[in-house]
């Protein structure tokens, strides 16, 4: 059967609070986000691996607090002032990518001080703790190391299954019988891998004009797990 040209026509992922899947792996992080008055100096660092839910948490927290969201790699000193309003809030995402980028490091350091001066909340997300970012600016490294930190823990099998269901729904895919159960039983408990596997299943099913069956899904998992 000839392969079809695939077009990415899926809807954006649902990132509201109602779409978030509470579980033991994210309970502490969710509780901390809901108590910004308890953040030391109004700052919090949210750390977790790829796909763990950092962007989802940041998205609905930003919506609820009227916060701007900016990628750390896009930070520049000359535009940092416009990101913070008095008494407002700011989310800086993927801060682990700021390390070694002089402009991004300088801007993040400036934002740290500016948020304090403006009485603004600062939520920072990253895949790893600050000691692993490769920061070259000593003052920034010391401030990041002293920041209150909360982690997203690895998912249990129930959360992994629920995330798989959501990932399929985000792509408007209807998995066949046993697909989710088989994937969650055979794959590592890695939500980043779950995202890549579902994307591969979507691509394969569309290209080959096939339904999302258990054999197709497990074959996609085998390719992604390598």
C-alpha cells in the first residue's frame, strides 16, 4: 500500500487546570504552585524531566495569575524590563537552556532582581537543578542554587496510562482495545517517551492508513525505545 503524505492537523494540547492529571508524582508541585504566598521571596523553581508536566502546570498557573511566559533561551537584557509588572507574575521556562548564553544569563539575573523590586512572583521551570545548567555568571548561579525547588517525580503506571489517554485525545486518535494498557505495561515510566511514542503512532497510522491497534502501537514503541 503506498504511504500517504502526512499533515499535522491536530489541535493544540489542552493545558487548562481541568485537563491536568493530579497524581502522587505531581502532588507536591501542584500544592506549591497553589501557595505562592509561601514561596521564599516570591520565587519557585519547578524541576522535572521532559514531558513531566512542567509546561502544563506553568500554562494554567500563568493564566490564573496573569503572568507572561517566556523561554529562557529567548531572554535578552534589553527587553527584560517589559516582562515584569509591579505586583505581577512571570514564568521563565526551560531555564536549563540559559547556561552558557551570556545574554540569557544576564537577563535572568536582571529579572531575579527586578521581580523582587516590583513585588512580582517568579516561577522558573527546568529539566535539571541549577548546578547542572553550566551557568557562567557566579551571582546568578548562587541565586538559583538558593531558590526554593520542587520536583515532579517519575509517574506511576496509573499516571502513565492516564497521560497516554490524554496524548491520544490531544491528537484526536482513538486507540483500539488494549493499546493503552500494553504501552503502559511495556514502556519505561517516562512521560517524554510517552509523548514521542504517541507522535510516532499518529504518524504511522496516518501514513499507512491504519487504525491504532496494539501491534502498531507496540511496533512504534520498539522504534522509539531503540
